């Protein structure tokens, strides 16, 4: 691990806190990708690749997974392993694109706090919604990201490419984790990725929603520990 850098990549509306239950696996060698400055997934991926030299283990959730896959597409020789949490390899369909555009519009017209509260039921399972500390943490992340960056991230997601070919050519250890109760990226999409990738370890977590690294911090940490052991 001395010459391999884990790169944690947050999802939409998320900060480094998204991975506070897993970041210790890297013993201080990990970096966190900046997903706030670019309005394309490619731009985010290029910035993440430029943060450090040498071999990498991209670790992304949702939008962070899109960035991780784009990193692998751009620089396959630098990828030693990868972890994909609560994500998929497809482009948005028409309904999803319309939803994202409406979310941007609502944030601009009605105030950002209303949009983030609207998202809570999509981000978290019913059980997690009853966890006041967890809900407060998610809202704090969203407030930290803010309306302008939220719109920038949504535009990036709208313009992302499909990554089926990237997964099929990913000849390194891959961990894929998804909550059974994830309505934004249902488990079938994780199964699709696992079927494409030659060396995938798929883990589906019961009673867990979209923000899997927060709802099931230990299970997600275990998946990363096992991934690193495969290097």
C-alpha cells in the first residue's frame, strides 16, 4: 500500500464526511477528490488524477462512482483497484434527466434548503431517516456544498458517459456495494456492473439506502479492507 493512494470521491451534495467511517483504512495516505469546481465528470476525474502521482484506488459513491469510472477510462494503467458504492455505469434516461433539471430549477427558485430536505427520502432508508444525528449530518453536508455547486454537480451528472466498456476492461480488483433499499441506484444496477467486470466482489446490504457508507459504515469499511487485501 505504500505506493498506492486511495482516492475518496464524494457523491452529489456530499463532502468528505461521507467517508468518515472508512477513511482510516488508508493510515493517512488517502486523498479526497474535489468535486466542487468542475461541471463535467471528466473535469472532476482529471483533477483527481492530478492530485497525486503513481497508482490509485478510486473509491466513489454515486456521482463519485461516475468519477472513479472516468478516472479508469482516462488512465487505466494507474488504477490498482476500485470501489464503487451506490452507483451505476449508465447514462441518465429521459425521466432522470428531467428530474435533475427540475431539481436545479427548484434550488434556484425556491431555496436550496427545501431541495435538500426533499432529497432526504431518496438518500436515506426509512430506518436511517429516524436517526437524527445522521439526518443532521446529511443536511450539514448539503449546506456546505451549497446551491451553486449543487447545480454544477447536477450538470456534470447530466453530461456523463456510459461506462460499460470501462468496466468490462477493468482487470483489477473491484468492490461493488449497494443498499437493498437504494431507490436512486437500485441493486440491479450494481449486479449489472458486477456481471461486466472480471474481478468484481458484489455486496448487497439489507435495510440500507443510497448513502451506504453512512448507513452501514462498518460493512462498507469491511468491503474496503477486503479490497485492499486483494492488492
